[in-house]
C-alpha cells in the first residue's frame, strides 16, 4: 500500500508549504536560501543542530562526569551543616516576626498559632583544616570536609517536593523539560558506547516522597537522551534480556532486519524519533553484556565493602548504589544520578534524621575517598543535596527532645567535591536564625549553570528549538558561581 | 550681552549647517541631471551656488562663535574648520564666476562640482565626529565588528597577559587622548609634559604629578577625579575621563605607579579586574598550560582511523585541537600505540588503563609534548615505565595506581618539573618512601589511599 505520508513529515508542514508558495517562486527560492527546510522539504534543521553541537565543548572541561547523590525529601540543613547556636539559645521562643516577615509558608504549618524555634539537638563541631561545621550526625563525611565545597546559600522558589525536584533536575517547576543528564547527553554525547550516558540508581525500599521517571526524562529532546534506571536484583534494566529460547545471534539478526525496515520508514516520513529507536535497539543489544558486567559488585575486595559500610553488600541500598556509581564512573558514564528518599521529616526529625544520616553518611564519604584514590575525583563532580531546606521553627509540637521541620525554600545547604571545584571552602551564609540568606545567594539556575560550566558547556549556548523557541536548561536565568571554581 | 548673543548663535551652528548641505546638493543635482541647459536652468544653478555660499557663510560664522566657547579642543576642530572655510570660499568663487557670466567649460564644472562634494563630506563628517564621538559613522553597521579592544590587546590571545602593562597599555593611551594635546614637550601647559612616564611622575609647576602609592597626593589623579565644576578640573574641554579610566589610574597609583606593572597584577583587586575585563573584553584569569596552547585544529581525516578502532576520543575545546583519548579494548598492542603517535601533538589527556599495557610500550610517550594527564593504572607496570614518563615535558598528572611501581620511582618523580599529582594507591610504594618524597617535593601531591 502506498500511502502519502507527506503530511506526517514533521520537517515539512503545511505551514511551511504555504509560507513558501504564497509569494511565488521568488519566495520559494528565497525561502530555500534562508530557511533550515529547503524547497523540497528536506530538513537541514537536524543538521543545524548537529553543527551547533559540533562547537561543544565550548571550553576546556574540568569534569568529565557527574555523580549526583540526590537526597530526596530535603535534608535538614540546620541539623547537618548550618550551625546556628542562636537557635539553641532561643529554644522554644517564637521566631521573631522580622525574620519571617510576609514570606509564604506551606499550608502544612502556616496555620500554626506559634512558630517555636527549634535549635538542633545535635552537636556541631568544626572539622579539618578548613574548619567546616558539621553535626555529629555525619561522622564519616566530617572527616573529609577538606575535600568538600559547601554552598550554604542555595535557594529555590518551589515550596513543595515535586515542583522543587523538577526544578533542580530540569530547570523548571513544570514537568516536561529535559533533565540535566539528558541535556549533557544531548550536548556532549557518549564516552562509552556500551552504556547509556545517563544512569539512574534509586535506593530500594525507601518510602517518602514519590520519584517519577520524568525527573530523568528527556523532555523534548530525542528520547535516546533519557536517563536509564538500573535496578538492583536479577533484572537491572527491565526487559533487556532475551526471552528464554532466543539466542544472542537470533536477536542480532532480528535487530538488523528491523533496522532495515526502520530505515525505509525513516526515508519515507523522516521522523527523527525513528533514528532514536534504531540507536536504542542497538544500545540495548550492547547493554545485554555491558550491564550485567558493571552491576556485578560481588568481586569487589572486602576492604572496599568495609569502606562503604556494611550496607554495601546488600544490593539496592544507598551504599551499594554508591559502589555502582563508582563503577559506572570508571566506565565513563556521563551522568550518574542516585536518589535516596526519606528526608522529609515534618515530625520526629531527631529520630528519623539519624537513620537517614546513617544510611548515607559513610557511603557518600567512601565514594569520594574511593574516587580520589583511583584518580577519578580529578574529573568527576560529586554533588550531595536535596531540593530545598527545612524551617528553623518546629512544625507541630516542640518538645525538649523532639520536633519536626517544614519545607524551607529560602536557604539550604549542598556540598560538592571533585573536578574543578575548590576544596575545603564554604560559600554563602544565612542569618543567625538560619532563615534568610545573608551572603552570596545561589539560585538553582546558578547551580545548574555552574555544573554545565564544569563540564565545558556554556549554559547559554546549549539550546534546543521546540514549539517555536529555543530552550535551555537554565531558561533565561543562571550565572556561573565563579567563586567555587578552582 | 553681545557675548551671550554670540554664544546663542554659536549653539545654532549644528542647526544652520544643514542648510548649505541641502542647497549645494540640490544645486549639484540640478546641474548634473538636467541635460538641456537653457538660460533659466543656468540661472537656477547660479542662484543655488549663491544660496550655498550665503548659508555656508552664516554656518561658518556661527561655527566660529561656537569654537570661541571652547567646548572643543583645537585638534578636533582643525580639519572641520578649514574645510568649512574652504567650502565657503569655493562656493563664493563659483557664484561670482557664474554671476559675471564667465564662460565656464564642462570640465571646470565637473571638477568644481566634485571638489565641493568632497569638501561638504569632509566638513560634515568631522563635524559629526565632534558631536557624536569618534567612529560614530560605522557604529550601527551590523557587519562591522564592534571592536572596542585596542590593537595591543588583540594579540593577547597568543601572548600572556604578563606582557601587557597597566601604564603602557591602559593608562598612557588615555593620557594621549585627553591630555597630550596641551601637555606635551612643545607645549607644556602648567609646566607639565605628559609625553613620558618620568615627566608624568614629576608633574608640573603645581607639584608632583604622581605620588607613588598615594592617589590623593597625586595631582594628576586629583585633577581628573575632582568635581567637574572646579576650575582646576582636567581636561578643561572635551569628554572627561570615564569612571573606569579614573578607577584604573587610582589602582595603578595605589599599587606603586610602576612603569612595568603587568596587567595580571590587577588580579589583586576583584573590582578593577572585572571592570578591565569587561571594558577591554579580556580574560585575565590565570590560565592552565593547555589553555595557553595554541594548536591548529586537528585534521578530521587523521581521526578517521580511530573511528572503528579500540579508541574512544573526544575534543576538549571548540577549536577542535585538543583531544582526550581513551583505549577501550581489552589488550593494547604496539600497532594500537603507533596509531596514537599520528596525532601526538593533540593528545592532552590519555587513558590507557586496564589494558595489559607493558612497560616497553610506553617508550613512545616522550613524543607527546602536550600530554598533561596520563592514566595507566591497573596494568602490570614496573618502575621501568616511570623512566619513560620522565620525558613527557608537560605531564601534570600521572595515575599509576594498581601497578608494581616501587619507591625507586620517587627519584624520577622528583626530576619531573611540571608534575603536580601522582596516584599511587595499591602500588608497591611504602609510606616511608612517600613521606621522604613529600618532604623533598612539597609541591607534588601524592594520593595513595586513605
């Protein structure tokens, strides 16, 4: 059957046709000269994108890859990093109204009659030569503070988890934009043909705020740039293995025949997603051998398990995922995203945060050490942090040994280590109440711009045209945080 | 009273000048375009020349009044003034000749038309430069590159900013533009000659020009930074120094007012640095070795052979000259390595880890002048391989963890001048050896595990 598929050819729309013919042949030829779609409807647009991408990296990169240890639910900066003795002095008193002002609170605590100050129950000490403040919740991380760069003045506009996570991962609170890893995959391409550029690992068995696959989605970018989740257990990537009875050769033959058909189809209707599909099949075929190899951690020596902690022998834990992250980094996967849920402590914070810290502290520190001794920290950027911070007042009843903290987008702390980032420094500061930023605010877009910068990408130049305009990760915002660049 | 009227008339000059321009262009058009020259056409042309002369004369007179107001420097005015006067004289002559019915032949007409056109262009252009600033003409053109970088900075990309000096390249050009007209060796107003560094420091009749380290005692700084209403303010006419020119001058005096202060010293003041960087479109950050490399883009055909081979490579810069290369096969052979030497100048980072690399295969490494990071970890390598790495001139980072390298290599490491980091975890070196090396070479970082 010979269908006329031209109306499906997205590179040449009816509008293009009318624009090009309404002024006669002159316009037709002029249109051909100035438009990415030539008079015969062949799109140079994808080629144009390619030529823009050819200019990448825009400058010499410091980092080749990123490991983002995302702490979902928002860890309390006031109990981990941001030491505020004033809050302990004023324990139980009302937060001065001059501090909160007219600022928006979440619906969860805005109805409270009082906003009692909750000083942290945990002891803070200065560590290392850099004298960074850390609470005793994170003894292992405390030992490596001289490798870390803290930003205590991060802020965001989003006040609830999903928009805030979507914001920090995609640069917009509304879903639908590509994730950071997808942008990098799109812009910089692969360093390992056998593995995806963007891999996601999620701690198994944690509850808390839901995590959606769109957080590592490709948005409007070609779908081969989406993050691929590697699961713990028998099937790291779902539906990757051949069904029983199908050998590798049969599968290969199948795929090459399929590829021929797809190429015919692509020549007919020109949809770039078909090319994506072809490359996805090819990637999946290669991953059938490469993924089991990289996911096997049983042959790691015992001292490595000791370093990452006892959890690390149980697949699916944060610690085991940290070992995997290192292995993926060794294989030059560009963006490795871990998610660890359960930091959302609206109540019973002192009890719950201890558990969370124990699950992540040793392995996070171990990952940085392990990367360092292998020389990988030279070109790997490690990021640890959540989507926003937590309030200085207690949500719900404040007791001497118990409190909760509500969402607080106005300031939070993250830390980074590795490629291109200064070691042993702290950037920014908050006021004595840990509520507002007093020094060097760093917006999510600034953070994203800096991340891109470290990978050699000018965040203002990596764009993708969609729905009539060019999009970028930082939209129209973002300034590189020069102060932390080494 | 009379003076004020003159001043007022002077301010009308920019308005009046457009009259002779209009008249003369109309006259020229009539005399060129109308081919049949009967008497009435000829008379119209003669009247046109007359009007051009009269209006030109008035414009010149008003211009003279404006000049007397001292808004502009003599040097700026000269060409404008004299070409304007020439215009008036020429229009007068031609009008007279025509009015007296001299028989003017065609070629005389052509020459005079052409000459008057040139004069009006010159006068108009230089007049425009005075009111709209130098270079106003091309400013708005989209295809003319906006180049606010003085030529000296254009070569900066190749040179290090160490070879550019604050006084010579930032401050003196400003003096040259704003001060030299009155303060030069022929014309020392106030006894000040600003054509040479020594004389600038010395100053003039009123005292020290520059007091090193103290801008507030430096007359030159004081005069250009005081209120513009003061009678001592400099320059007395024309555009004053801009904010950042004054700021750079102050920084320079603060920092000793030396003849040869390199531009890189600006790094000690974040504000001045960003001001200068922005104004002159410079990048004064400290640059790493590879950033200073200026290699030609690599021939893509040379990389063709790598496409299906066991290497993975990517460019490190948009100019496509620097490469990061990784061996991705399981076992490396001599052939694989020979392939690499074809692009030896361009390999900046090289990763040959975990590929059964043997010591002897590394003998080729000395041919890589720009290699800064070498990763050969997790191979059965011994101290012998370190001897080969010695000849890589610009090596900064060497990763040999998981090899058989021993303390014996420390001797060679200490001879490698550019080496900054060595990764020695899981090798055969001893803590004692590391300790000893560190005391002798404190600048080199050894990473040997935790």
